[in-house]
C-alpha cells in the first residue's frame, strides 16, 4: 500500500501531505554543526531525528539527496581556537572527526554529502554579487549587508512582524548598517583571523550565507525539505530564505521547514550558560549508542525531551528485553504500512515504539517469522543494529563484578536461606541485580546470568 507522508511545516504552521518537487529525486538539507566544540546531547537530537526522516524517505522514494553541512568558519570557532590555544584548522578538524564518530555511535546513516563552508567561499561571493546586482544588498567600509526591508516576506517563517523579531533577538549593532535589522553577508577579517580575497577586500562570509550557498550547489534554487533545531528559525533560517530567494529570483526556497524541539534537563534548556552540557563523546565511554538513540526517539520531535538517568535506564531495560528474541537472518522483510503508520504521520516515533512493543509480544511466543519482523522493524529506525553476541559483550564489559565475586555472594545467599534469614538473602539478590547479575533458583541450584 503506497501511503502519503505528512509533516508539520513551520512555514505554514500546518501538518501537510509531503509532495516532492521531483519524486525521483527528493532533496533535504539539514543544518549541521558549527565545529567549535565537541557536540552535546542537544546536538544529537537533530542528528537522529533527521536520520529517521531520511530512512523513511528512502523507503518511499527511489532517490533522496540528503545534505548536512559543516560550518568550519564562524566567530565561535575563532574565539574557541584562541581559548584552547590551538589553530583553527586543528580545532575544526578535531571537532568534525568527533562529530562523525558521534554519528556512527548513534547509528546514523551518512548523508549524501557533508560539505564544508570553507570549501564554498566562491559560491558565497557569487551569491553576494547577485544580491547586490538585484538591489537587496549594499557595501559599506568593506562590509556587505542584506537590506531586510527590501524583502517583503521577511518574518514569514517566524510568523512575526519585523518589529517583533528585532525586539526579541540579539541584533548585531554596527554603524555600518543602514538599519539595525540588516544582517551581514561579508565582513573584513582581523589580522590573525582566516580570510579570503573578495571584491570587498580580504574577509570572510556571514554565517547565514553559508547554508544558502551550499544548499544551492547540491539541491538547486528550490528543494523539498529544510531541517534543523527550533532555535535556528530566527534569525538563521529566516535569513537563509531572504537571501536565497532574492539571489535566485524565486518565489520559494525550501517547501517544508521541519524543526525539532530542545532537550531539557530538569525542564531547563541545555546550554553552556546553565552549566548542564552533556557531551556525546562522554556517553561513548559509558553506554551503548543504541540506548542513547532510543532515548532520543522516545518523545515526539516537536516536543521538548527532558533528559535523565532514569530515561537511560528505562531504554537499556527495553533493549535488554528486546535482545532476548534476537535472531540473525539475511531475508529482506517487508514492513507493512500498518506498522510504519506512526512514522508516516509526522514522524511519530513514540507511536512507532509502541508498535515495536506489540511486535515484541508476538515475537516472544517463539515464531521465527514474528521475530524477524520485529527485528526488521527495530532496524528500520536504527535499533538492534548489533548482534545479540555484541550486545552481551557490551553488557559484560559494563559489569564490574568478577565471576568469583558472584559465586561468593551466591554462596552467602544460600547460607542465609539455609538459616531462614530471608531478608539477608533478598539483600544479596538485590546487590547482584544492581551489579547487572540475574539469579534464579532451579532444581535445587542457583543459576546466574548477566541481565
């Protein structure tokens, strides 16, 4: 059954049927990281959300061109390199590698292309020249600015008037601008900063321009889906629309704008200023990427996700349970629309996970075909991507208790039971459980296994 995908489009504030410009080549652009510091768990959410959307689109359409950029020139990068006392190239190289390792850890598919901003300076200069020629940009003292009042649709994505947008944001103050809301397309670099030759002297591009130039190169003047975190709606995505439409002389830029909500900790937004940043690479040392991925998909992408240790424990317990029915197979299993239906309805991952729980209940009854279907449905969203042996190896590595200690505790427990000290026996059972060991009394013996 060929069913339609529905997505909430922030450009119209409606859930709409997804109709691609060309069903034989769907285009999706997602804002990637600014590589000034190792990615945190808040950065992981769009990585995983748009990976699931990419998988869903690939399941329905013959070709999907997924672009996710790397911003490797920016004020934050310059500041971070100075603070860390390393070169900008070393910093951006290290953080880009860390980001790619995080994506692999989270079992995300590689995008079709991952372009770097510094490799597309020529395209950015060409776009600025077009904006000047079309009367939407002006130069002053080696700076080039986009003149916001010239673009009458400005604020359409944010669904706000220009005055409201200015009042609610940190606008860069400069005497070089005609109006405070005008944003920079090109600016001169200081002596120790990266710079490129341009018609306006040595300098570097504004952040917003980078995504417009790279999306144009890989997807054309107009494309299907633009994604990113909700914090990018203004000013980044609003400015992208303005400069792209005005440079390309088009009525549209991206047709569907999809944004994920924040991750919170104790209902506060994750941010450096809050001191609650959790880096993905720190999780790599502690837990399986599958646990993190399931946690990131446990709430609908448009809703805030409150992060906690309890959430991770719940997700690990779920995966432990699911791996009990794992079987290896090479068949290609077709997953029905009925199972996928929640994903087709605005990427409803909690609804899909509920379907996985139902499939697991059937798989538990021992039918191999039911097990294959369950595992295929998990793998569709990037879970159960390792064999059962790999999962058990991870569990063993995580457990600090030695076999000799387990056997000694079991012997102590058996003595306590023999003395009818059932409270002590229960305490020992709980101690073993907390250390990752399950015990069972069977046929007069106590057997144990890692949970």
